[in-house]
C-alpha cells in the first residue's frame, strides 16, 4: 500500500501514473479527502493574518464544497458534454483524482510570511490547476490535454459561481453586508 505522503509527492510532481492509480483504487477516497483537508488548512493558515480563525474555517469549508462541486461538474461536463469515444468515468474517480491534485496547495502555508503571500497563492493555484488538468485527463481517459483544460475551466467557472452565491447568501465577505 502506498503511503499518503508518497502519493501526495507524486501528485505534486504531476505523475500521470499516480492519477491513474488513485482513479482505479476506490480505497483512496479517504486519502483524497485528507489531501483536500490539508491543502485547505494550509490555505487558511497562510491567510490567517488576514482572515483569522474564521478565515481558516471558511476556507476549509469552502474548499470541501468547492472540491465536490468542481468534481461533479467536471464529471458531468467531461462524460456528458465533452466526452471522447473512450471516456468512461464515475464521480468517485473524479473526486479521488481531483482531491490529489490539491497536493501542491500545501505550499500555501508559506503565505504566513507576508512578503511571500501573493507569490505563494498564485504559484500554488497555477500548480494545482496543472495538476488538476492532468488528473482530469487521466480520470476521463482523454487523449487531449486541451479538452481536459476546457472541462476544468468550465467546471471552475460554475463552481466559483456557486461558491460566490453560497457565501453571499451566508453573509460572507463578498456579499456586500
């Protein structure tokens, strides 16, 4: 059995074989969930100077909701709207692969250093996006990385809209309350 740390390192190194491995192994769902939790906590801690304890909690909850929404939208778009002939996947496969694509997000804890905050968050976001495109390409059995990128982009836009609506309804910082 592969350790969580080994899998996270391979995911961060953009190892396509890792994404195939977790796609096929239903028992890795708890590990994928742990990766999302650790990544979102790192973001919250990195943003603690700005958001405090409430910000850590909000980022963690938002990350979990966002993970599920993005995985579901990616699954739907990738298997129903933009499949390739060989595409065959289920929601669990997308949750596991996308969960592991959050591994690079652990570096966001370095944003506690004020001078690094913007660079760390932008760098981590770009790294995570590249990892997600690889994860989606593998989970949806795509031969086209561009198709995976388009599916990720559409899913992200929908997920971002849903999260903004949730935070606005809850009276979050972007609601204007």
